[in-house]
């Protein structure tokens, strides 16, 4: 049995020679653009794996543009248009796109947070619990129907008896920071941290898009689509937990993508230098031969991918996501499976004689150690307020003393929460079936008022509404984009589009098993970044900014088809952004004419 290089404390190779005579750099640039000769977008996972020969343009080697030699063009052949076109595809352009989308998101989310000066929807739980955490260190008990008193500044009704919160505390601690800074009676204080997290989520999506596809245009589109989506806006301007879940989950996805950028070149150089490597595999014929055991070369482990600090970060972020809402557990599971599948398929394509066992023994176990214990420890640590306050709900049930007893009490408390969540079937006016979420059939109205106190509109018949409704055009186009993502991921083995699919699998698909429960459309805020990214990717495909396989285009498309595609891409973009502008007052709680509001109710289920 070959156990070559299976330890994880060895430094990454600076470079390793390809057996075919090609030198393979071992490090990847964070945001390197993908020119035609750069392998950043030409991984075997992006299509059928190819022979790793020097003459094959599809040889995987995820490196920066700086590490790929280019022959300089003669000065006389360089035009101003060529220079600007090159600049629009640089990492700097990706950062500019990120900045533009983030600034727009901040303007939309950070202004007018006090348009609605009352607690809306589940703010009645989370804002008051947040103040309790800041005041007592744990969630106490509030009297029933206490919202008006709380808004007026009367917090004397808070009792030291432990309340019964049914979600972990991290999101509520973050909400409390805003009240600690701006005051308990200020609606901006209730919502400011949630708004900041919403802006950060847009920033994270832009960086995820740029790191995945190396296209500033796609980065800008993804950021703009998320910055102007109704679900994302409402959940960034309302102190409810799901926006924090979305932020931490998206950050975990970005860390896993950064891990792929860091580890793939290292593993490539080690595998190609390893004397146990076989011929590269590609296509369905090779897969059939492997599955039917005709492709057998004995048992070997081979090298590992070296240190994986980004996986440790991903594990911590999954723990933070889970400490907001338990849905973060699905993110950990999905990302762990994604990493494991990548380890196996990567080795299979490069010709590893036993890719499954090699991946499990060389890297998968290490990825598990980095991600899972760190997530569990982070989650447990998030309950520090509960551990240090015996008055909090659930203490003393196990009858065991000390920290071991506290852990046992926490476990009993978690079983109680699980029973609550799985048995919640009380009917609600705005509950919705998760099978309808992608079409935004039944949005959630957080706030509505059209009485005489609402003034300032032209007609005098005014209303104000906060409705958690996604941008209809974005979401309806997103259904088609999701189908395309699914087909491309399977047909071309494009791991980049696979990241989008993994976002849906982690944050949407689990809800389909809870259709019998009382659940709401605003839960979609957790995966709306992947809706925006999927639509942006499809639009970028139409505009020839990326290719369907993820590889750099080998030649420009015919002028007629390129023009038609770009016109369609522009039309879709304009339609999405125009729809966002049209619905914006209903997402921000602005005062509007009643008829203006009524004209937005396109479906009877939206009322």
C-alpha cells in the first residue's frame, strides 16, 4: 500500500513539474482574471476531463494570470479599445463592481430604518429578547401584549425568570448591539446591525461571484440583483434572524471556494509528480470502466492537498450560522459533502488509481476534522450567556452538577426546541408552502397601515406597507436559471455552477420536507443570494462574459448571435432592475397612494 505524503503538516510546494514537461505553480491568486490561456476557468470539472498534456488547453491548473506567461503584443497593435477591454477584466474591475453594488445596497438598507416606528412581525420576539440579553445576559420573560410599552421606553416588565426562546442566541446578541449603541427606544437601534449584515451579504456575494467566475460584469450583476431584491431588502431592514443566517452561510460558501483555489494547484502539482499516477480519465466511457471495475490499478493513497485553513474558517462560520438558526446545520452538511465529492472527482480525473480511498484517507478525514468539530465548538460557545446564568430556561433538568450537567441540560433543552419546531402547525394568515417559494406565490406582509395617521401622499388616501416579496421578475427568471444550473452542473460537471446548486440544496431543499409546518416565504432570504447569482450567471452567459463549461472561450461567437445574446441580456437586466425600482416603496415602508399600492398586487395571493 502506497502511503506517500499523507501527513498534513508539510508545506505547500512552490511548484512541481508536470510529467509531460509542464511546470505547475502551486498557488492561486484570489481574484485572478481568466484569460483565454489561463486555466482559472478551465478545470476538468468544468467539462469532460482532458489529457493533461502541454498542448491541451483544458488541463486543470487554477493559477493567477500573473503565473501564466503571455507573449507581449507589439505596441503598434495595441489600441485604446483593447486596453480598456483588458482593464474591464482585471481583479481591480472586480473590486470596483463589488464596491458599486455594496454602496447601492447600503443606501437602500441604511436609510429610513425608522419609517415604521413599531415592532413588526417577529421583531416582537427578537428585539425584546435582544434587549433582555444585553440587560440580563439571557432571555428573560416579558408580559403579553407589551410591544407598545417597550416602544415607549418602558422596559420594567422584563422579569428575571428565564423565558423560553426557541432559537439560539447569536442573532439576538447582534441585534442587541444596535440598541446598546443607539438606545432601546430608537427603531434605528433595533435594525441597524441587521441592515449592516444585509450590506455585508451583498459584499460577500460579489466576492463569491468574482472568485468563482472571474467576471466583473457577472460580479456587478449578482451584487445589483441581490442589493435590489425585495426579500433581501425587507429582511435587512427588519430585526429578524434569517438575514444573519444568510450572511454566515454565504461567508461559509466563500471560504470553501477559497479553499478550492488554494488547494487545487497544490494537489495538482503533487499528483502529477507522484509516480503512482495513471492516465487521466474523461468522459462517460472512463466512468463506465471505473464503475464496472474494469479500470482497476490497485490500492494507493497518494499525496494530500496540504493545509486547509479556509475549511477551518468555513466550519466556524457554519457554527455561527447554526447558532442563529438550526438551518445552518444543512449548510455544514452540504459543504462537507461538496468538499468530499471534489476530492474524489478531482483525483479520478487526474488518473489516481483509487480515487475514493485516496481521497478519504489523504484529505476527506482532515476536512471533516477541520469543519465539524469547529462548527460544534462554535455553536456551543454561542450559548455562553446561558451557561453563565442558572436562571436561564432549562437549567437543572438533568440532575447532574457542574459543566457536564449544564451540557446535559442544554441537550434536554434542545430536544424541547426540536419538538416545538417539528410540531408547529398552528395556522397563520401568511404561511406558505415551500413548493411555491420560487414563484413567490404567498409573500409575508410585515406591516400595513392606511388609517388617517398616514399622510404625505398626493391623493390624500395614503398607505404604508412592508411586504417580504422577492423581486417577481428576478425570482421568475430564477426558476429558468435554476434549471439551467442543474443541467450544466450535471452535463458539463461544472463545479462553479455546482456551487450555486449547492446553495439551493443546503438552504432551500430541506424546507420541502416541512411543508406541513407553519412556515413563511421570508425564509427564502437564506438562499436569495444564490437566486441572484444564478440569474446573473445566466445573463452573463447570454452576454458572452462566461461560457457554459466555465472554460475561457476559444473563439469569439458569430456577430449576429453575440449581438442577439447581449441584447437579451440587457433586456433581462433592465426588466429586473426596473421591477425592483417599481416595488421599492413597498419594501422600505414608504408612504404611497393607496391605488399605487393596489397596482402592485399582481396576484390575489399577494394581498
